[in-house]
């Protein structure tokens, strides 16, 4: 299998709870000029449509901000949670629906030098397991911000997803999503997916 072959758009044309576990092990490629960072997806969260009170769609409906979640699948949906702190989602849903998958944690594969520069960490003073272990941290490390909101992650040049590694279903664990106390009954849904025993998960 060509680990760097790009995923096709059809992969994301499903409910987020189908996409979120299956995107584990895939490679997130980030290119910035001559820089290229390759990382493996080890933790995700699914966010559904109107039925999901944790999702921006369920909380806010159709707005200028949430419009990408209703649009064509395979595009980046990026929003800020604090000043200069961002979260990366990939739009994923069935036809005539809305939703996306949040990338929560990554395992660095290639381009650690550039990651350290972005995080302003000295090369001899870093813990590789803590470089990309959180949605805000990985966006900072990979220089992902609102300028990439709406970027095509299928055919784009700056950020995209490739085939990566195949993860056995027995090595995938589902848990409740993190930090969504406002989501009513949705907060208990087992829509967070992790690679079992990965040391690169968020805390």
C-alpha cells in the first residue's frame, strides 16, 4: 500500500462516527514552503449534525461560521477556541447532512525540526510524545490557523490526508468526547476514538 496516496473524497461522504475511527492511522501532511511535516492521526472525535448538541451544527445551526460543515466533504473546518488557539476538523457527512471529525492528537513521523521551531522548543529539550498531543497544540506546531479554513484536504497543496497505516479494529477504543459539559445527552456518546496504547494521545 502506498502510505502517501491521498484519500479520495468518497472516504468522507459518510457519517462522522464512521469516518472518525477509520481515519486513525492515516497521515496528515502539512506543507509550508519547503517544509513538510508528516504525522499519524492517533486520536479523533466525531461531531454529527443537528442531533449532536456538542457540534456547532447542533448548537448554532447554519451560520456564516458553520457553513463549511454543511458543504462538500473533505475540506478543513478550523475555528478558534481562544486567541491564537485553533482546532482542525475535516468536514464529513452523508449527502444533505452536516458534520465533521476533529483531529485531537498526532504522532510525529517526519519534520520534527520544523515542529520544534514552531513551538520554540530547543532540539535537545523536548519530549516527542508531547509535541502534538492536543488539538490546539498540534495546530500551533503545524501552523494551522483560520487562513486554512476551507482548504481542500483532498487535492490541496498545503494540508491533506494520505493512506498512512492500517489500524486493526481491535486496537481502536471508543470513549466519550472531552470537555463538552454543555452538550446535554450528547456528552456521553462514545464518539472519541483512540489508538489503543498510543503514547501520543491528548491529556
